[in-house]
C-alpha cells in the first residue's frame, strides 16, 4: 500500500513501511485463497532487487514455484541447501537462475565491504558478500557450481538468465 502525494497525484508513490505492509497483510488475509496442494516442480533463484518481480516476469501465481532470493541471486551455501531440499523432499525438477542488469552486487567490492562491516561492528562477517562484475559470467559460474554439486541433481539441467531492468527482457545465458 503506497500513497501518492495529495498535491500531485502523478507523483511517485511513497515507499511502503512495515506498518503499511502489515496493514496490507491484514487485507490480504481477508480474501486469501490457499495455494494448490501439490508441490511445485520449479525452483527459481533470483536477486532480491525490487525491480525484479519474479512472479510477474515468469507468469507465476502463488504456489507455482519455490522462489529463493538473496542479494545478487548468489549461489550461497544456504541457497544450495534450499535447492537440495526442494529437489529431494519437495519434487522440484527444474531450476532457473536469474541475475539482472544494473545490480548493486556488480558494484560491490567484497574486501571493501567486509572491511567496512568489521570497522562498524568490530567483527568480520563469516560470509562473503559475493560481489561480481559481470552478471552473465556470474550466472555461468553458478550453473557450473550447481552442475558439480552432488546434492542438487537438477543442477546439470538448470538454466540461467539475465533480466534487463531497462527493457524487461529476459536473456538466457549459454553455459
């Protein structure tokens, strides 16, 4: 739920807050229809960027896919864990990886970022941010990582894409 400026109805809507999001959740529950009972056979790993609306982009409805998102759509240990569970326990047969153009992770230097966190908190994070310079190349590396992962048997048939935030187009990345 976002609101437009009362003095300029064409102004960009204001950013949602936790309060407006929770109010929307109350309205959502009033008309809620549960997702289908069967398991989805598709898993999607994507960046958490607000410009990438995975459900709309792929024509999905609630319950159609397991969508796993993080900063950069990076193939982290937890993403691998989620994919292994999705395949072995939930029946997932297909995996799509989606990065996008103009990603903040493409401008993030891991060392600089972790140094900054260490200065702020007094502790170095135990994880790597996963910055990259080329979205398509990072997708290729993630596909290779999935192919080599014995716990994610669908990794060999996973497909990777880069979404263009300026055009809305999805381009497949060739291995």
